[in-house]
């Protein structure tokens, strides 16, 4: 089994097919933004978190 980010383009193009589409690995892998708690979150950090959040929505995993 290969991670989806290796094969997503091939599955999309049809050169590979998924034979177990309902199978998922455990534990699931998430991406987290970790930063120090602060009342005054810098605008640069907020923009970076927003950018990462938006960019990750289009990823195949």
C-alpha cells in the first residue's frame, strides 16, 4: 500500500485503480498548526494558518 499523496494523480488519471476504496489506515494522519497561546496572535501567523488551511482542502488526503 502506498500513501495517497504518492498515487493520487495516477488514480485520477485512471492508470491505477483502488481495489479497496472503503479501507483506511489507522490511525488517520492529520496536520496541525502548533503555536504558543497568546491573546495577540500576530497577523502573519494568522495568515499562514489560514493559507495552510485553504491549501490543504484541495489535497487528496
